[in-house]
């Protein structure tokens, strides 16, 4: 709050108030003004005094700027957005105005940058990880993929220990893929065009398609969720105009080639898994992403013997998170890593393509969250190279 201001303006008042102004040194005002208007596309709003101009106010690219030849200080930096089709001379994306202001020409809404995949075996245990850190909206984060597989993926174990209302805001993400899986407790959320707020219980999950507006409203004490996104570094954008829930329901709306999915564990059915000795509860995310990614909950087949034959996949990602119970991960053909890992609740693994592995010695209550890209893991012969 500004000094001396005791009331909070309404959203309408904020929207109709005179815009704030960025003030920059004017230098030789005539030359500087001509540059901003003729070269950068700003328009002149005011200039004074008429007989010997000292101050000019200009507007453009969503910004209001005041050029004042009577002030001193740093020249400042302006980032001017361009459409992807605007022609810019190679090497001239950083310019200098006559008053010394640096001008960076940036592409507005550039294509999403998906870093190249750096496949690796990652085993992150709950006891050996780097611990919890405070992230957005006061939530606690634990890193499940510390090396990010080259920046292509991020997986986080997120907790809200105290529960209650969450200081979140309507926002969306620039992403290729994003999953939220409720591991413990419950969380109340609301999504654009998906009806009134609803509660995710333990075992439920949602697919958050690119650009869908949403908000976390309330959580139970001890809430824990698993979030997996691609790419690892992505932008969170606030939407101050949209109120949720929206007045209409468009359950089949397309968001960047994907549809919103709310999977409820209570109504799930099970089917055989591609992993021998396991069955799977499919969440429908594979269909909603047109085969990009699949999400399933795996359990041991009660009547089947645990697999003793190594298997390998040929996909981009195979990520497993232990929801309940214990299991042993046994690797073959990996000279750089231990061949056996005892896995317990909240441990996570990422297995690179072509690496043979087995899941053996599981307890009866074992449940694994499986996230795979593409949606259906492609079994390959052990030691086959992923292309």
C-alpha cells in the first residue's frame, strides 16, 4: 500500500484510473522523441511547454513513457514486444535510443521452448532428497527430478501442512503437459469452463491443459500432491480479469490441443498393465492429450507372480512415484548405478529408454503412480537403443 493511502480501489477504479508513467531522461528531446515515434512506433500524447519543450509523454506497445530532459539518472531499459511476423534486421534486437535508453525487441508470445531430452536414471528417495522449500502461494515443494532430464521435465512433491484457504489467484501456465495428482488429503480447486469448484481426494488427479485458467481454493491439513510438467521451466501467468467459476460449462473445450480431465479414483476400473505382474487404473489422460502422455495407478496382480524377466521401454519418459507400500527396483545393464534400489512411500524414479528393469518383492498394499510419454509405453527388447 502507498504511504497515506488508506483505502483499496475497486477493480473498476483501477481499470479506469490514469495509467502509471515510466519516466526516462529526455536528452536531446527532439531527437529522442523522433526516434521513439518514427522508429519504435510510439505516438505522442502531450508535450510542454510549447515554446521550449522539456517533457513529452508518449504511448505504445501497452506502455506510457514520459521523456523528461530535466531529469538525470540511468537511461533505463525497455522491452518492446513484436509479433512473430515482424521483420527485424538480424543483429538489431538490442537498440540504443538517442537518450541512451536500451531497447530490446522481443517476440510477443514466442513458441514454447522444449529443451532436448537428456535421458538418465533418477532415483529420488524421501529420506535422501534435498528437503522441502517454500514456493508459490506459500506451498512446500520437494524436487523429484533434480537434474530435470536436461530441462525437459520437472516433478514436484507439493505439500500444504496447515490446510485451510490457499492464497492462490486465477492463473494459467505455458506448458506442453501438466499433471496434478492428489496423494494425501484433499484440495478444492476450480477450472475455467469446467463448472463449480470441486474437491480432489487422495487418488484423484487432473490434467491441466495449456492455458486453462484455474485456482486452488482450499486444502485439508497435510495435503500432498504430485505435479509433473513439461518443460521444467515454464511461465505462470495471472489473469486479473477472469472470475472463476465461469458462467458456462464446456467440458469438451480444446485447450492447446488437449481437453481437461478430472479423474476420480472412487469410480476407476482396472485393466492389465504393460508391466508383467501389475494391473493399471487408466485416468483417460492419454485420450485427452491425443496420445501425448498417459497417467495410470499400478498395483501388483494378486494372483500373478512377480515378474522375473527384465523389461524396457522405448519412450520419452517413464516416471514412477510410490504412493503406498514398498517395492524393489532391479536394474540390468547399468554399470554406473546400483543394480538394486529399495523403494518406499514418496520415493520417485525415472527410467531412461532401453534400460532393462524389474519391479519385484512388492508389499500387498503397493501402489505406483506411472506417468509415461507417449501415453502407451512401448516395450522394447533389453539393450535396444531408443531413437
